[in-house]
C-alpha cells in the first residue's frame, strides 16, 4: 500500500509527476527487468495477437500510403524548422519556376501572394511632410518649366516592350512630362519615337563604360530591360546616386540563372546584380510572378504595374507561325474537339484536386461523342502544365481512369515556355484553378488572343475583365454543375456552337487591349509619388486628366508595319546578353587571379631577368658610393647654415610634390581655371588642357593619372559629407583660398562647373506658361579633351573664347573685373527674362530673399528687422550662374573672405533643422544641397556692390560685353557694406575671437579657412621668442650641470719615470777610458 500511495498509477494524461514516481519506484527495485509498458505493448501481450498477421497489416498500410503519395502532385515534406513562410507550398507550373517549390506546401494556395512594401504610402507620407509649412517660411512653387524624364532603352528593335513604352510615354507627355529617349543600339523603332515628338539619342559607351550624359538635368529616369545594366552603373556613381530611378524588368532569364550563380560559387556576380537592384528607387514588374522569381534580389523596392502587350504579341506571332500542322503533330484529327484544361502559374497541392473536379464536370460531354470500333472518341482533353519533371502525368492518368474516361481521351502535356503553340491547337480552354490571384492569368490572355473561347470560375480578378456570355463564360466555383451546363452549350453536336465562336471573337478584341488603363495609370501614379520635383518645376496634371482615348488601347497603329514580320525571341535575346556578361565577368576574374597573361607584354622573361640584374648592380654601386662618402670628411658649415639648407630642401621638396607636368605647363600663363567635381560620373566632362585643373571634393572619386587637387587634404571640413554636399563648389573655393600660395601661382583664377561643359546645344521652346529646354547630347571631343562642339547656347568656353579671355587678361583690358560666360537668361531654370531676386526665389522654393536677409542680419550683427535687400536692378543685362567665372587672385581672396562670413551666418540659421530632419525651407523635398543654390548667385551680389566690372564672355565667339555698367550703379550699391576695409575688420574680429579661449559652441567660420589677424603675428613672434629663450636656458642649464658635476677623487697617481739620459752616460764612459 505504501507503493501505491507514493507512486500509484494514474491514467490521466496530465499526471506526469505520478507517472514519474511510479516508474522511479519500479526502477529502483529492478532497474533492468521492469519498464513502463505502453498501451500498444499491453495490447500485443494481453491480446495474444499473431506477430506475422500484425507485420502484414503494417506492410499493406504502408504500401497504400506510398501509392497515394506517388499520385499526389506537388507534395512537399514540410519541415517544422522552417516556421511560417508565405512561400511554403508554392510550386509553379513553368519549369523555370520549379525551384520555388523547395520551401514547403499549402493545400489550396491561400498563402501564394506577393505583398510589396507600401511604397506609394511611403512616398505620399514624405510628400505630406515636405508640404507642411516651416517655422521660418512657407514653401512656394514657381512653374517655370515642365518635369523632364529620361527613358533609357536597351535597343530600338521591334518588340512588345517598345509598344508598351511608346504607349506609356505618349500618355505621360499629355499630362505635362517632357521625355528624352536614350538607347544603346539603334533600330527601326527610332522613326516611331521621333514621329511622336520624342528626341532620341544613341549612347556611345567607351571601353571604360563612361557615358557622357548629365543625368542631373532630369527629374527622374525610366530604365527598361535587364540589358541596360551598363547604364545603371552610371547611377551607382556620384553625383548621380540621388537621381530617382525606376527600373522595369520583364525578363525571367536572370531569375533562372541566379540559381546557377549560387551553385557555381559566382557570388560576386550575384552581388553585383543585387547592387543594381538596390540602386533602383523602384523596380517595376508587369505581373505578380516575377517579383517572386526575383526574391533573391529583393531589397524592399519591388512594385507591380499589371499589364503588358507581350502575351497578345506572342499569340499573334504563334498564329502566324503555326497552322493545322500542330494538331497533326500532337496526334489529333481535324474532326476532333480538343479541350484544354489549364490552371494557375503556381502548382500547389490542391491543384490536382481542382482539376480532377473539372474533369468530372466535363465527363457528360462523352455522350455527344460515341466511340468508334477502336474505342476511341473524337473528344480530346489535354491538361497543360509546366511540371515536366514531376509526377503530374501519372496523377492525371490515374484520375482519368478513375473517372472512366476512355483510354487516350485525357492526356497530359508539359509545356515549358511555348504555351501559345499548344493553345493554338485546341478548340476550348477551361481554367481549372480556383485560386484568387492578384492579376489576370496570363494563360487566359494568350487563349483569348488566339481566339479561343474560355470558361473560367467567377474569381474576382477574372470577373473584372470577363463578362459572362459576352467575351467568355463564367461559372461559380462552388457549383460545378454550372460548368457542365456551360460546356454542353458551348460544344453542341460535336462542334463549337456559333455563339461560342462569336464570344471568342469578342474575347480576342478584349484581350488585345487588356489592362491598358491599369498600366498607364500605374506609371503616372508612381511617378507622381516617387519624384521630388524642384520648386521651379510645374507639377504634372493628375492621373484622371489623361485623355480617355489613350487609356483604351496600346499604340498598335504605330507598329502595324512590323506585326507580320519575324523578330528575335526576347527570352533568347536576354539569355545571350546574360551569357555575354558572365563571360566578361569570368574573364576579369581569371585576369585578376593571374591565369591570363597580358597580351601587350613589353618584355619576355629573359629581358626581365636582365633588367633585374642591372637594377641590383646599380643598387650595389650606389650603396658603395654612399658608404665611401660617409667615410670622407665633408665641410658641414655652421649649425645655422645646416638649418637653412634643411629648410630650403624641405620647401623645394613640397614644391616638387605639387609641380608635376601639368603644373609646369601652367607656369607662366596668367590664368588657371579650376573645375570642381565630385564622383566618377563627372570625369567625362572635365578638361585635360593646361588651362584647366580639376579639384576633387572627395578623395575617393579623384581621377587617376592627373594632377587634380585633393580638396579634403587642403580643407578638412570637406571630409564631413554634410558640409561637402551643402557647400557644393564653394568647398573648392575655400580649399584653394586656404594657403593659396602653396597651390596657385597665377595672377588670375577662374572656375568652371562641370555641368556647364555637360550642357549641349540648347533648343528653347516657349509657351505662355513654361520655358522648356531640350538638349542634344551628341558630343565631339577634341584630342586634348578641352571642349565639345557647341550649338546656339553653349555653356563652356570654346578655343576661341579661351584665347580671347587670356588676351583680355594679359592686356588688362578691363582691369579688376569679373568675367563670366554662363548667363542667367539662358539657364533652363529661368522663366523668360525674370529679375535676379525672382529667379533666386524660383530655385529656392520662394525663400531666397528670406535666407539672404537672415544671413546678412547675422553677418553684420543687425538687431532690428532688415526689410530691404541689396539692390539687383533689372536693367536689361544678365547675371552669372553655375559658378563659371574668372577674376584676379587678389579679388578672389576678398570674395572668399566675404563668402566665409556669409556662409557661416547662413549655416547658423539653418543647420539645426536641416541636420536633424534633412528638411530645408529652400527646397520642397529633402535636399542635402540645402543652401548651395543660394550660394550659386552670391558672386553677383558681391561683384555688383563692390563696384567691380562684370563682363559677359560669349562662350562661342569670345566677344565681351560689360554688364551693369559701374556708372549706372551709383546710388544703388551698398558700397559701405561691401568695402574691403569693413570686411577685413570683420574678418580680423572673428579671427581674434576664434584665437581666444572663449568657447562659442558649434562655429563653422574657423573651419572654412585661415584664421589671421594682427595679434596672430605677435602671438607667433612671442611663441618663437619663448621657444628660443627656452632652448638657451636649456643650454645654460646643461653647462651649469657640467660645471657642478660631482667628480670622483683620484685613488692613486701613476708617476712616469723620466727617460734615461743615454747620451750623458756614454760621454762619461768614453772620458774615463781616455784618462
């Protein structure tokens, strides 16, 4: 009884403690003989069941389990460790998509759904935040020009993607976009683009993959196809990284080959494609299957705009290629009625059951098709699927046998890609999948395009485009008896009914322009939300204002002449391109690993050995000479002479470091024009002649093999990315002005923006509300790379203009003056002939005057409100833009002195809010170049009010004309505010404050250049004297220590005996002998 009390047996499943105590008691008494028996063991022992009978029962059960599993298509062993995933149970009919089935299984595909991130909501939220009023001002928009888009195509060959892009571009043009077409290869579609009013440019890619296009001219970039990967590389470089990029991908080739990259350890190639996908602002797919295929590259920027004419295009091509021979090849007679049962692109485990129900509903058709003598029927049913490697065929045959179909009536056809050829051989298409998909099934579009009647369940996406008994047949998926009734109506007396043929004809016209509305509105809505338009750009019209006629059909009329001709298969073309990319990548990998020798080797191995021996011999001789020189006495001179010689050598070393070939070529010329740049994307627009010199705003993006200046090494402030972006070209101004004598030896200094060089022939198009400027980017470089052939409004200096400018400087034609060659009235942002402050407001969200006023108040310490601004009168002359000018070096330093104080005041006013949130009231969107557009025009304010001549140089002819004549400025200039003495005293006050120990918190001015005032020289002199006195004192202390040094007393003294006087002794001895 004690054992029962301590460990009695309980048959309750939750009495774990009692069971453990009972087992423990039994084990303690006899731990090896007694074990707690399960119910199965007790059943086998107490019921005396025959073991042979039990084994046979289990074997039969397992046999049926295996047999059932064999006929179950799409079965996948579920692994608990995978957890929940929306990809589990997904299988795709297409052979290319079969790799998706490795991740699990669902019963009826309820989890098969692509759920992109809420990109539109994200963009809309950002736009709402930017449209809110700021504490310092209200954002305004000046609709001076239309938004400009660049459409980049791989080629201009005839294909359905060209048809899609032409249709979309035409609709976008109607609501206010200006579109410029770029292509890598020419083709027959170029005439179509030009006939629709779109300029076309063929991009010439150099061997270094450099593309000479200023993408900053465009508010957004539309890129189409995988084959434009080389162009996307440009957008992965500065300064084009921030340009909105929308990449449309319609090929499946890369998704298929990505598995090969992983299996063959081509991870770097795979990562290279991932970087390209990550660069795109939005990656657009035409259906919901492609984003699942490209899941390996997903970075959260996928978006689906359903609709494409590709299915209709392929169906028309298949109809032209295939005729009745396809039925004969498939083994069907002309009198046979062939019904195709198709399904979803996804192969989930419940699909076989749904198609089995459809086959059961088609069974009554056999009554209208009597069997012949060979037990064959004229009714043929084919089940189309892409699973050519699975066991779907056996499952279909088993289902047909169970449903009592005659042998040979139901067949399974595995089609990988050429579905159109199989559909062209059938008479009726039945959609046998009940899965609610996110887009209209492509296989139904192909069937309707070929002119086949379709019968489909009344799913929401199908019912949106198919009207029952109008362009197709619909049946409720819950009631398959309706499907049987419809099939009996469609096939009457062994043939298709006239009504079914009429419905198929209507369905064909419906499929021809299916989802045009969704495609056009999808692109327009995406652009409306994804683009951040500058303040001088007019907003496009709303999506609802697109003309209805453009949303009804694709532009088939433009491609009518090409529809009957044969064209290269798009999938084959994409595969060829990817193979070419892989070969190039493999070649580069082998070269980098040293497996391929360079083809242009200049010496063989023997010559290399001889060269190495010569080098070793010369090194040995030089070492011997140095050792011999060290052994000989050389006159060193005094310590002062040695010190001066060392300093002189140090200075010459620094000078030689800067004076390379380019510097030597510039020696003696009066002018040097610096070209600030940031990133590799600007290299194509920089000059190589001796008149110009580049200055890189970042160390990483400097040109190799040139003597460009590294701005961050001269001004550490530019190492801060925030100020490098905010200052723009002014960072280069401050870097050169900082210790200018070390870098600039010319009497005049100039600057030219790389964007001025990038500007090409300008075509001005006026209308009552807008100024539209389109650029022809055809570019011709000279051998020296100095300039391009210019058109009507050229921005960079031509050879003639360069010579005229240098001659005017040498002859002192205008003395202390400001030369500029990019006028405001030809700037794309300018609206006709606006005054200075209106133009400044237009490019700064209407707050330019507010920013100037606040900066001047802080700069000059004005306590009261400053209502007026420096006068910039509208007298018919123009102003300088794009920071392309030249002036004396001394005047440049004065301008930099003024600019440093102005920038400091402007930064103190805007830094907190801009640095915290990225928002700036000078831009309607988040902009890292916050006040750079205000600084762009600052040179005009300084030159006008400091009474300097302003001379415009025609960049083509070199003709010069003075602007805003100095005599006409009398009474309008703020001469006192901009006088050199005032600015110098303010600069010295700031330097004295910076040199003091008083803490001012965050302060930009000391970091923008040198801190110099009169007290600095005195301080340096005192410091030098102090150091000199310190060295003297150390010398005196050393001598004193040596004098007072404690010396040890002598312990003993050795006295050297005097030498013996041998001469005296010899003489004495000789004397004695004589005596």
